[in-house]
C-alpha cells in the first residue's frame, strides 16, 4: 500500500499543476472551498484512473495522504520560486531584461 503513495502523489501533483484555472496555492494550502472541490474532484479521478489503468483499487487513506502531499509539494515549490524571483540570485537576469 505505501509503495503506491509516491506514484499517486506524483500523479495528483501533475493533475493539480495542469489544471486550466489558476490555483491560488496559498489559499488552498490554508484550506478553502477550492481545496474541498479539488479534493473531491482529483481523489475520485485518481481512484478511477488507477482502477481503469492498473486494475488497482486505491486505499482511501493512500489517496488522501497523496493529495495533501501533492498540495504541500506544489506549495513549497511555489514559495521557493517566489523567493528566488525576488532574490539576489536573479538580479542579473532582471537587469539583463531591464525589469528593474
């Protein structure tokens, strides 16, 4: 069961990141109606995908953990990206592109 967690987490992270609407990861991470909607939509989609593709019925605990790990992973990457964009490491790029 636990060996499925990384695969399901990765799959859900991809689904979250390719979502058509912009997802406010800060709000989602803090909890919101958007989070509830995404949870319902993507966890059922994940279970359906694993059943149709692999013939595996995912444990609800695995799907739940995978979803929140995926959101946390994307949130951390979002924070890291925001920090780097505002950091000294990217200052030369901003100067090069005349964004200052």
